């Protein structure tokens, strides 16, 4: 079983590296974009509004698994730099969904269409 887990983690890591090199924007931008897309997909799959904490927490759980794979597979000469990069990835991925989640809670009217008769 540990060999299967190790193989799955390595396959996930290789797929991520492929995507990072196949797109036109930086890894940091990819974290922001993927974070929002995955958050939206989780909200749809869980049938929860964007104001719900559940899709955001699901994104956080997936992200922590992703970062654990990165920390397990990669070996940087300076662990502090590696942990700092991981913390940056978490922040970049979670900030925009968090801001949007709180805005939908505090100002839901910004997300409704208002049709006015003129």
C-alpha cells in the first residue's frame, strides 16, 4: 500500500509539473486561477452557495494535500525556502476565494442582477 500511495503522489506531482510548463502564465498565477476554479466547482458539486464555508474548506483541504505532495516529492537545499514557497502557494490560492466568500456574505446585493424599468 505505501508503494501505491507513493506512486500516486509522484503521478500527481508529474501532472502538475506538466501543466505548469504547458501554460503561458507563472506558477503563482496558476495557483490564483486554479483556486478560484476549484472553489467554484466545489460549490457546484456540494450544491452550496459561494457564501458557504464548506466549498472554501474543501479547497483548503485539497490544497493542503497538494502542498504535502510538493513537500514530500521535492527536496530543496534550504528547507526554509521550501516551506516559505509552500506558505506563499497557500496564501495565493486561498485569498481570492476567501475575499469573494466574505463579500457574498456581507454584500450579497453585489451578486444579484437588478432590472430596473426605465
